[in-house]
């Protein structure tokens, strides 16, 4: 006879309580979203700087287009984070 091994979420619920586990997951998602937005903003800033630093017009145009694409991604991510925060206030960073 083999012992049944419980799944990790089950063990975590038994040890910590389901609500605590859900809260930790929510906070983690909110923080990860904020970190992702900050990283993307850094990428956009670097691309803009590359555009300023180059004399090559094709490269300048490419860097500017890429930075605009990343800026659009940042806007989308910020909208998603706002939505999450409105739906689930516990996502807000304390």
C-alpha cells in the first residue's frame, strides 16, 4: 500500500489557510506587474537614448519605433494593473 501524496496547494491550504495563500498570490501578482512595468519603462528609455546617440538615420528610426512599441506595451500593462487593482483591492502595494 502506497501513501497518497497531497498536492502542494492542498498542503498549503492545510498549513496556512486558503485565504492567506490566495492573498500571497494576489500580492505577488501585483508586485510582479509593477516590476514588469518598471522594466518595460527602462527598456523604452534605453531605446530612446540609443536613438539620440546614433547618427545613422535608419537606426534612429528603428529605435524610435521600438521605443513607441514598448511605450504602448507599458500603457496596456498599466491599464491592466489599474483594472486588477479596481477589481481586487488587495493587489495594491501596501
